[in-house]
């Protein structure tokens, strides 16, 4: 499938180029281990089944589709034709048999989502369409098709309705604390699922620079000429490594109300994956197939996730993650490390029986 070189809505269309296709690819090929483990944990959360069944009955698929048909523009050969080409191309590359309907809705806030309880629906805002060039948009469309292939739309829809109708959930036979626990768990899962979908977007666009540009524009707007990929990635490194334990706690608190991970973190995670052997193997045609999905156990998923978390904790520069690594490794003087991590203790006098803060024992790496 190819795009003709023409202009549409001010977007210069680049000449078509050959992209690799991945017949029968399983979503397991690109799913972030944290995404899989967070989803398993979510499904086990007390009360989740009750909310899931209640919302599934309350929100029929037809009403959702009618909402977008009545107040949005459906992408087709006649409307936003270039987006329709991208959508069909993304489904072709990821071998998604049924092309989901896609709508453009009037909203200056750049955003896209894949929702739907029975079948996925992709929605993009005019703010996003205006912001991104063709190759950046191709990565976004691939991102949303990745959500569809992974079956994320159901959980995204539940999160959307629980957060937008938070004041009207009294009919659900659960207390508010239980609802908040489910919303928090859904947000945690969705932040991880975004990392998976970013990978799917890269598999579709097959242009890492375009994926990076799109993320930078989401963070800094139209002024791409004022931004730099290397400097942007350096921000992610500074964000991860900077501060003390108090900053680590603040990072967690800042992330809790968000549905998406911070854009610098997404960019760094995607670049890391693009340079990995796993990505290269997929591009070479070696990847898990959907036909093998039924033979994959939850235990295997947990094992892979645990191994990934262990590696991330070990290599992380975040003060809290370093402390976790130290605890796991049985590092000495734990109390001293915690106090120094939270600041204000490095110059205080040592307590009885405690080594001074400038001894080698205090300065050694975990």
C-alpha cells in the first residue's frame, strides 16, 4: 500500500517507501513486560470483575458508535483520505484483519485513543492532526492500531468512563475507595500500555526519528526547529537520575493522576527498544505469532516481567530504585542510606555505634 505525493490539510506527503510487513504477528512481540504484568494484576484486583460487567451492560457498543457518528468526522476515502490510507496501511503491516473505524473529533488538545467494548474505535483530535506531519502521524496511527491488536480498547473505555463519570458511580455496588483503587490500577496499567503501543507505532512507521519528533511535539508544540532529540533524551536521563528519595516519591505522586507516561520517558524507552536485539529480530521476521498465543501461560508472562523489572531496577539511576536494588542485594547501613537519600543528614553527627558518614562503607556502590 502506498501514498501518492500530494498535499492535504497543509501536510506535505512524502514519497512512498517499502515497509516490512509482519504477517500473523502477536501483540506479545512488542508488548512491554510492565504492560503485561500490570494487566494481569489489574484483572486480579478485587471488585474489577463487578465494575467490568456493570459497565459492559450499561454502555452498549451502539451508543458509543452513534456518539462519534453524530459529532465527529469518520475517516474514509472521501474524508481525511490520507489518514484512511495510513490506517489501512497500519492494519496491513500488523496484519489486523478488520480495519477499525476511525474518527476525527474537534478538540484543540492533541490526543488519540482506541476505545470500544466489543470492537475497537480509533479517535484522533484536530489538535493532533494539525500538530503532526505525515510520518509522525503514521506512527500515531500505528500506535492506536497496536492498542487494537493488544485488546486494550476495552480497558481504556472502562478507564475513560470511570474517570469522566467519577461522580456518578454510586450505582456500582462498591465503595468509593474500591472505585479509586480500580481507577488507580487502570491508570497504572494504561501508562505501561502506552509504552507497548509506542513500539507498535515504530513497527508501523519504521522511522525512529519521526516517532521521536512526534513525542517532542506532544511535549513542546509546533516549535520543532527549537528542539533537539539528543537534548530531549538527556532530559529523560536527568529526570530519572536527578534528586533524592523525596524526588522519587514526588515522581510517583505526579504520575498517579496521569493516563499517559511523561513524554521524555516514552522517548527514552522507545529509543532503548529500537536499539535492542528484540526489535532487530522482529524486523528480521523472527517474532511470536498469534497462532502460538494459546500456548503462552500467565506464569511465563510473570517470569518475563519479573526478569525485566529486575534488570530495570539494577540499571536504574533513580535514587529509590537504587535503594531497592541495595535492599535486594543486602547492602549494609540501610538506615544511613535512607536518611542520606531524603537529604539533610549527610552532615549530621553519627549516632552511637554508627559509622561516620564519610567512611568507605557509606560511599561504596550497592
